[in-house]
C-alpha cells in the first residue's frame, strides 16, 4: 500500500524539513530520493512512493540531480544573455536602471506564482548604490500586502540586525530570490527560482554591492548555484558574480557573498542568533563598519 499523508501532516512534515534544512541537516534524505528517482523512471505504475517524495519541494531539493540542473540553467542563462541585451545596459544611473528592470518585469506572469494568490510583486527596496545587499527567499504575507521585502516579524529582526551593524535600512538594498509570495509560505520551487532569479541577478549587477548576504539556504543555493548544508555554507566569503547579468561598470569585479540564517529561522530558533551575529561581524570587518556605541556597550 502506498503511504498516504493528509494535508495537515504533509504541511507539518514540510515545515519540519524546512527547519532541518535551515539547521543544515540534509543527510536524512540524500539516499532515499535518489532511489525514488530511479524507481519513478523505471516503473511509472508502481512508483507511488517516488511520486510522493518528488512532489514535495523540500524533499526534492536535496536530490543530486538538482545540483547539476541549477548549474546547467545558469550556464544557459549566460549564453542567452550574450545574445539578448537588457534595457538597463548602458544606463549609468542605478536608480534609473532599476526602474527599467522593474518595467521589464511588468505585471509578470512568467512563472506559476503569478496565479497562486499573490497580491503584488515585491521587487526590492533600498539604496540603489548600496555597498551591502540582503537577499532572502521570497515574500511572506506581510510583504505581499505591503509590496516591500522583510516588513513582518522577520523584517523587524532584520532591521535590528542592520542596526546592530551600525547601518540604517535605507542604506542597504533588500530583495528576494522570487518576487511573488509562494502560497502558504512554502519554499519556492526550482522552476520558480530559475524563472525569477535572473531579475534579481540584474538588480545586483546594477547596484554593484561590495557584499551580498544570502539569508537562508534557499537564497544561498540560488545565488551560488550549488547546494550544501548551512554549516558548510556559512563562515566564509565567496566570490560572487551575478549569473547571466552584466554590470555597466567594468571596474566592478563582483561582490563577496556571505551566507547566514534567515531571520524567520532565527525567530524559530533564537539560540542561533549568536551564530548569525558572527556572520554579520565578518561582513562588518570587510566593510570597515563599527557597531554603534550603544550596541557595543
Ligand atoms: S515570482 Fe517572479 S517570475 Fe514568477 S510571476 Fe512573480 S515576478 Fe514573475
């Protein structure tokens, strides 16, 4: 008999898996989905357990095939980019260039998230000349309602993190991998990320930050185009160039990228705040930032 999960249990399981992913625990699933893929390919009629596994993005994301698929998609995007100039190319003013990207996005229907209950597109907010960018996963309910990333409880915590770094929210730029709210705050699926993230890459190429902070595993995975546990991803700088996007400024040789926990995860597990602070201190040192006096006392 194939296993049957009711909706409540399925949602609870998905939430639990997401929590483990944020902690960097992936190994439970590595082998099982691999077997599931093989059985799905070889025996459609008898592969119900495989379908059950592969229909859940939180499980599917750790399949070995995903890694190569993401890398391949980025490579293709680079090729198409050479052939297709973007409207913002040649526009020196980053504010004007971001406006052109927003116009190009339009009332976007490029992926299925456009018809899954979004109220509006959440493009990104902040200083078009920011040295520091934060990139999250996707809008939640508050962000969908207000049209701005990180405005709910997680946004409040992000604001506190920014303040602790001696910065103001207006000085940095904040965006997400996908610009429309996934229904029920589920993890954005691979095709949604691949369709939407080229716009994020173009935003990064226009802003030319010195540092990009990926908030959580989904952002890290999509920006870096590879998959690893948070414990491995954190604690180091990556050289980052936005895939498939070109900067107008030949002197900009890309940004440093740092991975830390998503604020929503830190709300669920405040014990990890100290670890996130270590990541941010790394960024502060690189950018020459001092914590404000009150935070240092
Ligand atoms: S998530 Fe991105 S690609 Fe998908 S509909 Fe929204 S703006 Fe378009």
